[in-house]
C-alpha cells in the first residue's frame, strides 16, 4: 500500500503503470476509545458520524483510489467467491440498507439533522478528541476534514497525534483514557 498523497504524482509519471488492485482489505476506521461523557449517548455518536462525507474523503484524500464504506466491514470481506450465495445476499441486503441511510451523511441536510440530534442528546460543547497516528498524513487529513465538517454545527473536535507506542491508547490498562475520545486507525485483513 502507498500513501494516498503520492497517488497524483504516480498518475503523472511517464514511466510505469499505476494499477489499483482489487479487492483490497485495507480500510480506515474511526473507533470509540471510551464512551464516557458526551460520547456516552448513541445519538451523539450518530450525530458525529453524520458529519463525515465518505464520498468526499474517497475522492479528495484518496485521490479517487478508494471507495466509501458504509459499515465497519469492508464489502470485499463478504462479497467474494468464498462466501456462499445465500449468505452474500443477506450481507448485500444489509449493506444496501446502511448505504441508503448513510450516503447523504456529510451533506448540508445531514449536518443540520446531526445538529438537531446533538442538541436533543444534550451536547454541551465538550470537545471530543480525535486521535491519529503521528506522522500519518492520510489520517491527519481525514481528521482535519472531519473537524471542519463537525464545526459547522459547533461540535468541537480536538485533534491529537499519538506516537506509535500509544497506538492501543491504554487498552486494558489500569489507566483508561478519561476524555471523550475516538481514533482513526488503519486496519488490514489479509486472506492467505
């Protein structure tokens, strides 16, 4: 895998051919590190996710080399020859339902709905910390885009870049993180 930022340069080169492989099991995810404070309410978490325009992320940050994912599971993990047709149909129907609901997320209408949802959930202006791996330009760009979208309805997101040694952010530790925090992480699932 290559960093998304180098795709435009590779497309312009006269030597070699840029090939995007499929299926890829590499994906980015935003995960809750705790559900304390403002993130304790599912409505608040939904409002936060409604501010992300996944199509814009795929086009702008990944230079059109990515596809938006509407669930926490990469479609290639079930939409393949190894999955029985009956099971694939169940997965496809479920995924289509999520896609229908979430394709509008990030739009002005969705952000207005997210603002109403956050207000109804009692959002009080407490900042939510969005952590990314220090030195990962792609994660940083996504976090900045998310921060800008969320600020449209005064949802405060603080960005924190954590060192690789903190990538599990005290999971299972006796010192849990005490602030409302989410992390953008890169995950990979490989079939052999």
